[in-house]
C-alpha cells in the first residue's frame, strides 16, 4: 500500500499533468521538503516522480495522437510540454517510434480492420 504522500503526488500528477509541475512546487504546497517527498515516492513506487509524470504524460499523449487528428505540436502542449523537441525525444524514448509514425501505424491498422 502506498503512503499518503505518494497517493497525493499521484493525484497531483494525474489532475495537473497539463501544467508545469515540479516536485519543489508541489512540496511547497504541501509544506514539506521536496527531497523528503521525492524519497518517499521513490521508496513506494520504485521510480522518481519526474519519471512517473513523464510516463503519465506520454500515455495521455498517445491517447490523443491515436484518437484525434489534432496536430502533434498541439497535443504536446496539451500534455504539459512547452518545448516541442523535449516532447519528441521523450515520446520516441518511451514508445520507440515518433508520434507521427505511431499515428500513421494506428491509422493503417484501422483501415486494415475495416
């Protein structure tokens, strides 16, 4: 079972992932040390908060890339990325393909199923 701090961090990540989130800002709002809550999160989950947040953003981006025809640059902003280049790097590292390649693959697969 996860600690209250970890549950709070997960809730913040899932509700505010569109915003610029830092562990420092969240910790300040909780009146705690960012090092402390970061250690608790890592102990409970096995990953850093920043890794969790990035993974959550990637999953949300994937849903939008596959489910809409919205521009990739707009989707990057919708999931909290200010720097488009960082979004592309994180996406490729996480999924192994570029956002547009994933969209093209998914669209081709849908056409084959139809």
